[in-house]
C-alpha cells in the first residue's frame, strides 16, 4: 500500500465528507475540514487510511492543481 512516511507533510481529507475524522490522537473535538488540510503524517492518520476514512495527496501534487 502506498502511503507517506511518518513525519512527512501531506494533504489529507475525509474520504466521505459526511463522516467527521478527528485531526489526531488526543485531539478530541478537532476534526479535519471536509475540503482537507495540510498535516504531518503520523500513526494515527495511517490507521485512518487503513480504515478507509481518509485520502491523502503529496503537497507537490496539490501545487499542480
């Protein structure tokens, strides 16, 4: 499975805008915006990716759009 390295800065967004995804471990009540956000990749986000809750993109890919 293709995924970022821990500590890499990437762009993530919820796979389904109707489902809120917490921004990180112990960040209760803080959620990723529907349009996504730039974040540092960590184990918490990796688990959300494996669950299918988020999509990610390299920041360099974002600059081209």
